[in-house]
C-alpha cells in the first residue's frame, strides 16, 4: 500500500473488504487490532514527514472500521 501505486479511495476500499471479512470470519475481535495498527502506521509516517503514506494508512483504517460496521 505504501509503494506509491495506491490511491486513498483504493486503500479505503481494501480496508472495507478487510473489515467485512474480519466481521464474518474472525474468531477473535480483530477489528480493533487492525485499526490500531493502521493508526500507529499513520503516526509513524507523520513523524517521518510522509503525508501521503500517512493518508493512505488512515484511509485503510477508516475502511476497516466502515467495513466492519456495514450491514450484510
């Protein structure tokens, strides 16, 4: 995702798919772990001054949360 080939819309879309799979298939509540990981990646990218990758990580985290909350 951080290779520079991905857009924010695509990162959000992939996150939505991951969130939906987590909700349907995971035996443990993994959604907070995935969103937390994306949050930490966002902070790390911001601390290094890389705004673009930070926005992608944030979009992916929003997507995971939205996908987890979405109705079937």
